[in-house]
C-alpha cells in the first residue's frame, strides 16, 4: 500500500483522480496489515506530512496516517515511540530543524492518536524534558505558540514541581525576547495571536500549580527592572497581566515598594516599561496595575521616581488616547499621573499643545464610545486648568474647544484634586500640618495649597530654586525687620532647613497677597510675581532712604515694634549667622532681575 501511495503522489494524475485513489487507500485501512506494512506506511505518511512539496501532499499524509493509526494502534504505538520523539525534538527530520514548528504539529497530531495507549506516558516524560530545554533556547513566537497549543491539549506534558517553576520562569524570559517585524495587519494579528496562546498556557499552569505563580511574577519584575542598556524586554509581557489575580495587587505592590533590595533606578525602569504596556492591544488590567504601583510609590514617598517617570512618559500615555482599543486604560493612567502631579504645571503643560487636536478628533471620529470618553477627558482638563490657573493665555484655545461641554463644579474639582495628591496617598498630607516628619524622598519640602494659592506656591518655588537670589536673600541682615523681605527670608530659611514634608506659608500669604486678590479665588501667577517684585523693590528703596538719615544704624531695620509670631521667631533662629551684603545703591531686585 505504501508503494501505491508513493507512486500516486509523484504521478501526473489530476487532483480529482488522486483524491479518489487516496479515498480507496483510507478505506483499506480497515483491512489487516503486517507490522512491516504498517511501519512502511507510517514512515511514508510522516515524510509527506513533514517534507511534502505542497499542502495537498501534506493533507494526504495526515489523512492516511490518521486512518491507519486508528485501525492499527499497536503498530503505530511501536512506530511513534519515545526514542522517535526524542530524535525529532533533538535532531529534527531530514532537512527540518528540530526547532521547526512542523515538528511540533506532527507530534501533536500523533499524541491525539495515542492518548489511550500506556506507552504514551513515557513519551510525555520525554516531552517534558525536551520542551523545557527548547524554552531555554528562546524559541520564536511561532514555535512557542505551537508548543503552547500542544501543552494546552496535553497538560501531562508540562514539566512538574521544580522543573515546572523553572519552565514558567523560562517561558516568561522567552516572551520578553519576542519581537514583531510585521508590516501588514494580518501578520500583526498572527503575532498577537501567538503571544496570547503562550500567555494562556501560563495562565493554565498557574491555575493548576499555584506555586508557580509568584516565581513567575518575580521573574517578570526582574526582567522589567533590569537597567542593562543592551536589553529592552518586549511589551508582549503585557499579555500576562490579565492573568494575574486582581486580589494580589495590594500584597504584590506593597512587597515591591518596600523591598530594600529594589533600587530606585530599577523601579523607575519597571514603571516605565509597565506604562509602555498600555500599547499592547489586548492587554487587560494594565492600567489597574500601573496606577496601583504609582500609588504604592507615593505611599512610601518615592516622589523622585514619580516625578521622573511622569515627565518622561506623560506624552506617550497621552498619545495612546488616539487609539480606541487602548484609550480607556490610557486615560486612567493619564488622569492619575496629571492629578497627582500637583507641585508643578510642567507635566500638564507637556500635553497642553495636543489637547485641542484630540478633542476635535473625538468629536468627529464617529465611534459610539467617543462621546462618553470626551466628557471624561474634558473633566480632567478642567481639573488641571483649575489647579494651574495662573496661565490663562495658555488655556484659551482649550477652553474654546470644550466650551459647549459640561464643566464640573468647583467643589467636585477640589475633591478630585485633594484625593489625588501624592501627599494624600501617602497619608502624610494631614500629618505635615500638625507635626514634623522626615523630609520627602526628593529632599525638598513641599508647599501646601491654602485654597487656590498655587499661584503663590509656584512663584515661591521658582524664586527659591533661583540659587543666586536665594543666597542673596538669606545673606541680608534683617533680624529686627518686619518687612516683606524679612518674611521671604524667613520662608526661604525654613524651606532650606526644615525636616517637614510640607509647609503651609500662611504668614507669607497674608503679607504678600495683592489687596485686589479675593481670598480663595484663582489668580494669575505672573500678576502676583510682578506685584511681589515691585513691592520688594520699593520697600528696599524706602529702607535705604531711612538708613541714609540714620548713619549709625548698621543694617536695614524696620521701625515697627509689632512682635513677630512664635513661628516667625522659631524661623528667625535658622538664619542668625547670615552676614551683611556688600554696600550697593541698587536694590536686590535690580541686581538680580534688572529694571
């Protein structure tokens, strides 16, 4: 029978004639055949399946092998033994390499025919060892997907116990090496399907063997926290996130953020790469894990990491809003990053130039979900413009673009901002008002918003970070003065030396607020800066005149006898050692800023 089939395959007969003859061969499988005849037929059909010149030859091989293996199972069991499987997996077949996906497909097909045979258990053991070895060789996505398909049908072939843990870890490593070079949509779909097949295998193993889950997740974190510049793990790792039980978030995030062995550079890399996972088209819960990690880092006051990652990734996250398939998760991460980044408008202003184009696209793309999404996005924009209200010219085009959309109430905006602040997440916001705690992880002391006072806080931060100006202010000899310059000197000294996480500059607010600014209302920070600098300049000019009429007075001394507050007296002790600046008729404002 094998000679007939071999001659048929190589003949010039038409396809219908060949199909008719193949049908006769398949029907003849019911007849008796010797072991030698069966072996010859199994060898031929194996060659057709693996080395056939076209799909028709391969199909003939599958049909005939299936028929004869079912009717002559003992003979097929002798043919497809563990040694033959080992040879296929280690040496390949003919010109086929052992890593060729067709080898795995063939083994998969044969296992289905032998599932009830006792000898298949020995074959399972061989496959367990060889599949572990193959995974350690970092197979390509296509081969890895074939391995996964086989193992999903035959979980008995999955390595067990310690080997099972190692298999999962190595499979995670393999996924991290996946690369997609697709240029066509169909190729991209195939790649995504291959990745999802592998991740589904891991999910099934984790369910069947719970002891493999934690080591697998530790391997994921070890990969994404690597600072090796020569290795950039694949975002295909995002496919695993949906299979991690949501109830594990709290425990895992707490463990990661409090682990002393995890360095900041590694944590920064890990967070950046998790944010990159938002681009993976079918990943679920990525945003949940990213936001949870952001909150966890805020809880342990890792503000430097949060600042660095936000500024580095905020534009990428915003860009994901253009793609409907990943849009909702990206908005969740964007909202958290922007709403929690309250110490500076820098992050928000990075995305401001792109807002109007996105709004216009959402209005016209015709998708049923875009309208509801636009309302969510608009609310976020209103919150951010409220938080940084000192830049009205920058926001005019945004306000024009969303003027016909609902605006949240001021109370709702305040509530959202208060709940989103890093200090709120770390439970240090309230405590910083009543007691001194250790400085934040940035080494800087924050300024508490006293009710729409971000205009003042941003100017204080800017002036404090202007090194020359800060040093000149701290060097002034104003110990007995009750001037505005004295108050900014005390404020700078306190910010430089305090160990508090945050400070409420109430005294300076009362002394520096322009009389036409309504308490609790949003104000323009540029207008406040002009008023502050003008007042400091005029105040010092006045004191210079007073000094010239009292030459024996060695310093700029205020004439008020009003007592300073206990807080100011405490602050003043921090600058007792400051020295008097050199004599110069120009005011400090003129020296620093001109005019």
